[in-house]
C-alpha cells in the first residue's frame, strides 16, 4: 500500500500543477494564442509541460514532504471521493468532447464558436469538469496522505476558481447574452435542489 500511496502522491504533486498552469497561460491570453495558432500553441505548451513535470519529478520527495502513513479511514474517504469523481466524469463525458476538453474552440477561431453545453450535467452545474478535478485531487491526497499532496489539493481550489473566472469571461465573449442567461440560471459548482 505504501508504494501505491507514494505513486499517487507523486502523480498529484508533479502532474497537476503543470496542468493548472497550462490553463492559466491559455485562458487569459487566448487572443494571443489564437494568433500563434492551435498547433503551435499545443506544441509550445506540451513542451513547457514536459519540462515542468520533469523538473518537478527531480524534487518529488521534497514536494511530498511528510508521509503520514496509511490509514484505513482515509482510504475509505478517498474511495468515496473517487467514486463521486468517476460518476461525475461519466456524466460530463457525454457532453464534453475531447475536442472541447483540449481547447480547440478557444484556440481555433476558424472552427466557429463551438457548442454551448447546457444539457445533462451542464443543465445542473456550469463546471462539472472542475468539480471533478477537485474531488479527484482530494481523493488522491487522502489516499496518498502526504503533506505535499494536501497542500496541492488546497491550492487547487482557488487556482481552479481563477481558471473558471478566465474561462467564463472567454465564454461570455464567445456566446454573448445566451451565456449570461445560462449563468443566471445554472450554478457554477454546486447544483441546486
């Protein structure tokens, strides 16, 4: 179990930060990246991410910090959170295609504005993908039970919220009044009863 905890902790502290940085670089500067071009943007960002992951891997043990050991209660909590993550992912995947997930509508103006997602889980919450990431991050952190994993999980929440704010600004520009009405009707993260 300790080996699995270590792997989950390393994955969390080395892969999630570059993933969040990716979108913090793309969303606020989407006009710049459109001029650069979709393919060039993906090449640049992928190379940067590989370098970041590689650099973080070299200091992974320092990033993990204190190991709090294995605890059955935390494994159960992690399993519940992971189950919620999987359920949400299955709901989200019905609507959020790989093309949309990778940012093609944002980066390729010739592709048109894309489709505004308002059905299924998107009729209940505007950002199920980000809720999914938070739940999954918490599941990883509770299972790994390293101080560094908990820090990454805590930092994930405000960083993802910032990404959402940038994304919503871009969606408002792309879809106009239709998106503003959708925002007034559908909550950002937690569905209403």
